[in-house]
C-alpha cells in the first residue's frame, strides 16, 4: 500500500470511493463526497494534507485535513478540520485508515499545525481525540459536544486556547 498526496486526476475516483464507503458507514448523511469537493474549493484547502491510499493502482482510502479556526477573545487560532476518512469496504479493519491518519498527522506537525478538530462518532478516541468542551472550546452549530472532538498534535497544542469553532 502506498500513501500519497491526492491529485486532480484522482478527484472522480475519490468521489466514488467516498460515496460507496459511506453507503455502508454506521453514520452518514449521504453528502460526504460533496463536502469533500466543497472543501477543495474553499480557501481552507491544504493540498499537502489531502492523501489517498493506493494498492495495485487502485484507490482504497482517502483523508483530508483543511484549515479552520477557533475564535478566542477576538483572535482566530488556526487549527485543522478532519474531513471524512474513507476506506473501501474490502480494506476496512486492515490498518488503511490508521495509516492515513498517522501520515496526515505527521505531515501536519511538520507544517506547524498543533491540533485537529473532528465532527463525528466517538470512534476516533483511540487516536487521542477528546470532546472539544474538555479544552474549553464550544461549537456554534449546536452539534452535541460528544461529537465534536479535538486532538493535540503536539503536547499542549490547545493549552490556553478556548472559545468557539464554526465547523
């Protein structure tokens, strides 16, 4: 398996991969592939942090981290938002998602990012995510607190940062 940066030539295959992957997901709103396209068009897209897993020339996984901000006392603190992690059904529970998470987090750290925010089920606790409320960060969209989580990429990456996130 190879982990590499996504390219525009991959976009149609990524769309299909994400769409099919979320048809069998425990939690899905059916809009995940469109959200990824919207994130690419936003000013918050970070191409270095949009990765695919490929095996024998076939895309089997995808992850994307984009910029977002925590508003804290009139200041905006940059962080990352984890878009849906997608793994082809036949490759689930084989470490593909873990490899994508690990690789993207390592790249993010080298780029100077200190934290990642994720919206979704508690599945990601095993990667060090905790509810954002435990850091003093609230969301403005009234999403249940247990479903908005943060992970510090570096020790104390969210220390002293509290406020709101519009994710």
